[in-house]
C-alpha cells in the first residue's frame, strides 16, 4: 500500500475533514496544521461557535506523530460534533464559554492486508485554560479503515470505509462522566483533488443524571488546492430529540 500511495497526488489525511479521524499519521519531519470554524444550532439557548480548532501534527517517525492544539468555544452546550472535547452543560440553554489546550500522540498500528484493516490509535489530553471546568480530560480513539480496491495509474484514489470509537472521561456541571462516540464514514474520491464523504456518528453519555444520546448524519468533502493546502466543508443534522438540529464546519489544512 505504501508504494501505491507514493504514486498518487499527496494525500493530506486530515483528522478534521470528518468526525472520524484518518487512519494514517503524518510523514516524518512534516508538520500538518489543521484549523476550522464550527457553528452548532443547539436545541435551546445560544448557538455554539468553536474556533480556531487548531491542531498541529508533527511526524516524528513512520508510525508516530505528536499533536498539539488550542480552541475556544462559546454556546449553550458542549461540542459533540468535532474532535474537540469540551465541557457538557444540560440541554436547558445553559451557557458555556471554554478555552482548551490539547496535546497527545497518534500511532499507526497495522497496514491493510486483506481483511485486516489499516488502523491507528490516538491518545490526547484536553486541559481547560479558561471556563467553568478545570480538570484535564483524557480522550482515547481507535480508528480502522479499508480501501476497496487498488487504483491504477491516472485514476483517483480508491473509496474507503473508516470507523472509529472514541472515549472521553469528561467534566460536566454535576461532575465527571463517560462519553462514547462511535462513527463510520464512507470516503468517495471523485478526482485526484476532490473527495466527498457520508458519515454517521454519535455522542452517548454514561454517568449524567440524564444521559444524552445524540446521533448525527453528516455529508461533506474536501478540495486539494495545492500540494500544501486543502480546504474542507461538512454539514450535519441531528437524528434524535437531544441532538442539535444542524451544524456546519469549514476547515483549512496547511502542510509544511
């Protein structure tokens, strides 16, 4: 698979192109900066606005990268539609303002061989620097994916099916609780530069006085502008009474 990918246009493998992260790490010595603006139309209260959702990924070896990031979020509930972990408020219109610092690593585990998927593991900590909460939140994510065929020369990259399971032990207004976030995304390249995707993901809490179940459907895509820049857009709709009715996420990735 490594030789095939080398023949294709550079693939960014951004983690914020969808809720489901990419299954690959950044190449050794490469810095990939990802940032985005997210708008969430909450059920009650003010909408949530997240920015810059900055994530800097540095490849230190063929199978290891370091990750650092910052974000600021303001709105009525925590953010459950991106990889940024924030505090959780009840679905009653309560306001949440929170700035966070993110740090951690991502490790490649396996390459795809037959039915054995390409896989990776992400371990991060999210520490609030301002806001109502002050505890560091540990976040662990396992990701696996399959390419459907091997592309020939001149063809776009193959379609992919990626799935992930994310776990966070996070802080809310009534104490600590668990958040499980499963997801699956079908990535469908149209050309060497344009890719569309369709995704299902959800946030399911355990340990709150009223646990929340928030599934979403989200289409999106990205456009590779140059070898160093990529832009992406995704939108989504909540599939339950507890999920935000709509969200939009516009992002940029720059590679150094």
